[in-house]
C-alpha cells in the first residue's frame, strides 16, 4: 500500500518571488518522477512532501496529515535523500551515522546494530560500516545517505537529483537500488533514462505542473517543450 500525498492549491513564495504557483496533485503511485529545468520549482516541490518547506498558501497532506501541523511525524513517514550526501552525513563513521537517527527516535539500543548492519548489507555496502564517512567516494556516500534514510523504515522516499554527482557505474547501481525498493519513491531528476518503467512523471515549468503522464508521454513532451 502506497502513501497518499495531496497538494491542494499549493503556492510557495520566498519574499516577492513565487517558486510554486497553485499546484494541485495527488501522488499515490509506487514510482513517480519529477522533471523540469533548473529553477522550475522541483527542489521546493520535493521539500514540501515531508514538511522541509511549508506552503505559503494551500495544504500538503500525507495520508490526511497536514505537514504544517504534524511535520515531525510526517518526516518519519517520508524520508528525504539530498542531492549532496555531505549535507546528510553527520557522524565520522558510517555505522555511527546510521545509528544516529535510530537512537533519536527511541529504537531499543539492542536492536540498533542489527538494523544498521542489515541495511548496509541490503545495499551491498556492508564493508563500509567501520569506514570514515567523509573519506568515501561520491557513489559510496550517496548509498550511505540512502541507507541512513532507509534504516528509519519510511513508507516513502523522496530523492532530490540522486545521480548528479555519480559516475556511470554508481548511477546504474543507484538506479537498480531505487527500482528494487519496497517503498514508494518520488524521484526528482535531470537523468531522463532513470525514469524508465516509472508509473508517472510530472513536468514542472515556472512553478507549475505543466504535464502529468507516463514516462512514454511525459519525457518526449518535456524534451520538445522545455529543453
């Protein structure tokens, strides 16, 4: 069962600048892509989904809960993977970084090492457990940042440009990981190939959703009209 995320008449303004303008969509599919040119409002759209940004007008509901009123609970339900993993990795050792969020949410201490180990192994990076977080390659950091989100067991994971800093090998690796996730995934990307097989793709332009369809229709429309 996927999470239902509803944006109802949502606008976001930063000072005099309108970043998103009266957006209304309901997200229920398992794999959702969001594409658009730089400055189209994608990153702000992503941050709305778990309350990192709150709307200036309208409401964002996650399974009926308002992000403006219940953001703490929603952030446990909707995980967020930042474009730059250095913005997300906070502790010097990989296993410590993954354990940090679990300790802060009251997970029993005896359960934490097993959950950390299982998540690292599931992503194929168990060998990194005792490595220095900040000495990892870009691809390794991105997978560690994802593991730190997944170990919290969110129901939805939002990815903000997850392949931007990766070489081809790690891009393909991360693509496979996203495809295999049991969680609902919302992926903002310039990497149009990443969207193959997705259920739905939204195209943003100048703060509005200008196209909403399958990858087979949305990607060609974007290439023709927005690139």
